[in-house]
C-alpha cells in the first residue's frame, strides 16, 4: 500500500497549491524599494485601479477559488494587525507552495513535508531572534554613509508654505537632482547649525514650532530612515508627525511615544505632491454647502458633541436585541406623520440647538434630512470620523461620546475646541479643528494624479507602522535580505546528514533533508527577487550567483548582509542601514507557512479521501 503523499501525486495535481503560487507570483513586483505599480481592469465595471501593494492587489482581484480567498483573508488579517509585511507573506506563501509541490513530485509523503517544514520554520525563527539588534545599537550601526538617505528633494520653504495652506508648486527642478544636500530641514536634519556654519551631529534640527525648545534625538530620525524601505518622502511626513506628537506632550519626559491612534490622513486631490505636509490637529475636508458654516465658526471657542455610530432614525448599536414579545406589522406606519423621518430629524435638531452644539463629530453616517437641517442652522457636521480622533477629543475637550442623540445632555458637551480654515480645495474647504493639548496629527496627502492618492496614502501608513513597530519591539532585524540569507544558510546546514535534529520525529523523517533544502531555496528566491527588482543585478541568475557567494562566505565568518551590500548599493556598506521589523516579519513567515500547510492538507484530503490523521494511523499500522 503506497504512502499518502505518493498517492496524492498519482491521483491528481494539488490545484490549491498551484493557485497560491500563481497569485503570489502576480505580486512579485511589489518587493524591494523600487516597487512597480500594476493597473487592474474591471471587466464588469469597466473601471481601472492603480495598485502598488500586495494587499491592495488581492482586494481588487475577483478571487473565486477557495485558496485565493484564504490567501486574501490571511493577508488582510496581517495588514490589519501590523500594517506592513504583506508582500513578504504573499511571496513566501507562493515559494513554499512551490516547495511543497516539488516535494510531492519527489515522492515525499505529506506528513513528512508538514513536519519538516514546521521544524525548519521553528528553527529559523529561533535563529532570527538571535540576530536581533536593539534599536539603539542599530542606529549606531547606521554609519555616516547612511546620511545620504536623508537627502530631501524639496525646498524647506515649500514645506512651510504647505503647512500654512499657501500655494505650493511642485519642485521639479529639485526632484531631478539626486546630489542636492539640504543642511536644514524640518523633516530630516542631522543636527544643529552653529554660528560658524558647521553642523553638530547628534540632534535633529529644531523648528520654530517647537514647544519645548529641545531638539529631537537623532536616533529616532535615523531609525526611521533605516526602516523607510525606499519611501523617504512618506517617512519624512511620519517623522514630522512624531515630532509634533512628542512636542505636544511632555508626559513621557522627552522619551517620545509614537501613537498611531492619534495619527490620521487627509487626502486632497488636485494639489502637487510637493504640498504634502503634516499639521497639528484634525484636518478634514468639508463640502461646499458647509464651507460658509465652517468659516463662520473660525477662531471661536466651540462646543463639541460626539456620536459613536450612525446618526439615523433606524440605527441601533452592535448587539442590540429587539423585544421578543413585539410583533412587527409594518415598517411604514406614517398615517399622520407619526414618528416620521422628518419628525425625528426635527427633534434631533432641537436637541442640538438646545445644547448649543457648534460641531458634531459622528463616527458613522448622518441622515440626509438632519444633515441638511444642521447646515441651514449653521452647525458643522463631520461624518465618518476615526475612533482615535473621537477618543482624542474626548480626552482634550471633555466631551462624552454617546450612541444615541437621546443620551446627549449638557454634561456630554465638550468645550474649548477651535476651527481654522487651512485652504480652499476647489469648492470645498479644508478645516483644521484643534483642542488644547491635543496630540492629534494629520498627514496631508496630495497629488495631481488622483489614481496615485491611494498608493501614496498606503506608503505613508506603511512607513508609520514600520517606525511604530520598530519602537514597540525595541529590536530590528537586518534588512534587504540579510535575515533571509541567514535562514537559507541555517536550513542548508540542518539539511546535512549530520545536522542538528531537534524535531520530535528526528531520524524517523527520512525526507527531512530534501524538504529543508527546498525550503531554503524559497528564502534565496526572495532575496534574488528583491535584488532584481532593485536593479542591483542584470538578471535573476546573477542574483543567485551573488547570494551563493555570500552563503559560502558564511562559513568563513562573513556576515551575509555585508557581502551583499556591495551589489545592492554599490558603495559597500549601505545595506547594513536597512532594517526590518521583528514581529511583523516573523509573523508573516508563520502565517505564510500555516496557509501553505492548510491548503496542502486540504488538497490531499480532497484528492485521496484521507486526512492527515488517517495517514498517521495508516503509517503506524504499517510499522506494526
């Protein structure tokens, strides 16, 4: 009787694994600092979307297959948890799917594939944690060569103009000159300029808006650059947002806490990308009909009310249960205007006017009739406000968020907020609402090409999450393929006959070496793809040659990322300033392998009718 893995191969292909590999291959262009965009055409809608990340690509695709849906759910869950690392997850899921297929073709039983791959990943996770660098030590390794990464291709004066809402022009002449070095930048400064004109390293340049008067420590700035992954423009906004947050709060004694819940974005189409900036407070775009209301409230001390969910007549909070002893006859009992939508809106408006509410912040949507009535009465209504913004207003103005308007009373009203007109955007107006001691920061994302706005916003959030997780973890991993090369070397060593066996199966898995060797090639393929996408090598073959040389150098005690740096950057050493998040990367590996093994075992059950448990029982009976 043949073993389960061989039976699976003989009876049919593993369609799920092949689908995973095909979907992952479509996102290979998103790896590395030089990401290539893709245009997704909708056959039914006739619309096109510009995507530049793995999770956006999966959202746009019509994934009708079960494997594709699992891949999408896994990717979206990782994106929601970490905000970064989905490209790595998708790629590793693809190459390890190919690894599993190759092992099946070699006649390796499924249960041995599963056990060996789990052993290999666990061993690599342990090895990777062993090369973590504390963020302070990582910054010391940054080196003077990494200072070139701090070059900005925008005039600092244009940044000041953008923050004030003044007209700004795209810096085309500056963007085309890679050798321009700014000595003073609100975004990336190397230190303080002395009276003699020399630059003192160790601190960020202080700005006129600094509340504390103390320059920001350099380590956060350089750490941000090292995890920017080629998105220096986006990371410059993140660093400026971090600076504003830390200057606005002295609770941490200058240690600096980066709070993503108090960071929001405002996307403004039609403006040049050079107008992108960060602003203290909550910036939002109000419609043309609300523009006069916003202008009338400018500079006043405002009374604020906050509604958690939708502000409609039919809205009920999550978990609401209707009485069981009430029989529902009709949903349109409006014989004499009794309890009609207009009556509800009129009563709601009366409540808001009685409490003298100036600004109404709503987490969801507002009924059209009520919103129109508020506009007519000079009450500013802002819909779909993020929860972090609502919480910040609750902390800074004393407003008490409520679920239903009937719960609103004088004790729930917040006081002390102020509104300022930032700039006109066509017929709409951008309004900045601030409260005393707020740590809210808005990153303004602009572009003349509307299809690029989503991509720019995603890149900004990717930078923000990478900096946040680096500070949260307290450690970083060598980036640009350094960690993956170490894992490939580690698995190759384990695959040797005398390799250290720590898995419970130990010698009972005769296919262990074959599986681990194939698994190692997946990490090599990852690094080769990053090098190829970065234009560091002319072909994948050349990348594999460079990587093979680095793997051989490991035996002589040479770290892989120092050997690869000459080929990735051409100046010998810049690769060491590229770092990856620890938990985001390791969790991406876990999720990728869990997904591959789930699809592998599901395919096997469909093809053979055997489950993995049945296979283990069968193997045990054969041994007896």
